[in-house]
C-alpha cells in the first residue's frame, strides 16, 4: 500500500490534517490504535478558540459547532471570594466556543467518511520506520491480524504524548524541554444544570478550581489536588464540599450539585520537542508538545500546527523541494512557545504551590488584581485566551 502522507493518529490533529491535505489534492491514510466509538465517546477538552471555529466552519468540515456549541464572550476570574469578568468581546472583539472535543471528532470523522478517506481504526503494533530516507513507512496490524506496510513520502506524527511517532527520532537528534508541576487536577463530570453562564477560574487558599460545562445538563469541574491523589478516596459529598469551599465568598456564590458520573486525576506538565521534525517525519499536536490544561490551549495548538503543516506539505508536493519541510517547525514553534508561556502563566497565577508561603498567596492576589483591573492586563489575557491569528 502506498500513500503520499501516512498520518499516525486520528485525533483532532490527524483528522484535520487529512481533510486539509485532501482539499489540496494530497492523498493520506490515517492509522489509529483506538476504535472509532472510543474516540467519539471520550470526553476531553471543551474550549475552542475563535480561529479553531473559523477553521472548522470555513474549510468544508461538516460541523455542528454553530448549532450545538455555545459562544462565550468572556470568563470569570474569581479570587478573594469575588468574581471579576474578563470581557473578550470588549477587549479584543473575539470569542471562544464551548464545544466538546469528542463532538469535533464526530464532525471530522463524518466529514472524512463522506469524502471517502482511508481511515484505519483499531490497529495495533504501529511502527514508524525509515524517516531518515525518502521512502519512509508506517507498519501496523489490522483487527483481523493482517500486517500492512504503508509506504509514503512523509509521515505526520499526530499520535499524542503517549504515541510512537516521537520515539522514531534516532537518539541524539532532538531535545525535550519539560517542566512538571507539584499538583494535578481532580476532574469530575456531573449531571447538573450550569452554575454560571461562563467559565469560572478560581484562586483560593485551598487551591485552584475551574467551573466549566459540557451541555445544559452535564457540568465539568476541576480542583487542584496532589498529583498522586486516588479518586476512589473521595466520596461525592467530599468532592462537593471541596469545590464549594474553593468558590465560596462574600457574594454568596455556590455551585449547583448533582450526580457525579465520572472522575479522574489529570497530571500537569509542560513539554516541547525540538526540532518538531526528523527527516520525513513531522510531529504535530501533543506528539510534539504538551501544555498544562489551564487556559485550554492543547486542542487549539494542535489545530494551529496542522494548518501550518498542511501548507508546508502543499509546498513540498508542489515543488518537490526537501527544503520546504524546514519551514514547518520554526513557524509552528513560535505559537507553541507563546502558548507554553500563557498556559504556564495562567497555571502559576491561579494554583497554590504546596511549598509556597503567605507571601506567594498575596502576590498572586496582587497579580490577579492587576490583570482584572487593568485594561492592558485584561486585554493580554483576552487576546491569548481567544487565540492569536494564524500568522503571528
Ligand atoms: C476546560 C478545560 C480547561 O483546561 C480550561 O482551561 C477550560 C475548560 C474544560 O475541560 O471544560
């Protein structure tokens, strides 16, 4: 079997790349270890930047973001027991959309199936090979046990932080930049009505909490916890008490509670692989970088990467010039590092450091006061949160 671009991973990056390439007449095959129903049923990220929505609705993807998604024109930063709204529409004239990642994936898969794409779900033993030469390949085993060697011109590694692509770089050809944080997020999904019209990011002495949503009847909430916390140690009542304590304040705000039907602890890391390419292998999305979740940049960064990558590959197949592949990483990395800074900044402004002091708590309050009371501070947050334009 042969294709122009072998895409490893059918997440937002891989599927979008396959669609953008097809629009340029470039052929691809997408291989994915999970089954379609697993991908479509796993609840993950929830916030789309304006640019991600523009991409979904402006490039021929059959998306329901405008009918099922909810536009949010701001967020609330809560500290000292009071809410402070950052008005995106006023400061930057842009918005974000609450539209869950698995809905984006359903839209993308349906669109690719509509267009006759070659998508291989449920494969195993994926091996990326020969990327230092001009005829790389991706080998994998189908559900029925058949081994396929997919020969190609280029491999796009879109298989996330636990994928195999990143490991196909020979030793000594890349640098990994990372940072860990001394906390995680305890995340829940609950059957309840929304507690607020927009997302709430809360700083408190007990630690950070985030009040988000998925649908009018399903709410997503998180609170900062020890990264080794065992979710089984928490009763529903204890979870609600902790969340309520973190958002409590003089304004009397409280959360609407309901049955908790999913829970888990998410680690927090910052990671970047440089360069993002080795030979004919180019990484995109979480395969190349991870951001801590605060600020919701992960999915959006992946969508920005593949727009740059699709342009690069269009130039490459148009000219046959190997040098065009050099432009991808540096262009993508400029946004990656800005998003790394923003995610790190939001994380460190809002979370309590277990080794921190009373000084640190008050310094954070000063920072939050500066950001929310200054038009310049609020504008930077609004600009970064709603997303920078594609060409920085
Ligand atoms: C969600 C996650 C985030 O990290 C964030 O900043 C906002 C929303 C969410 O899962 O809804």
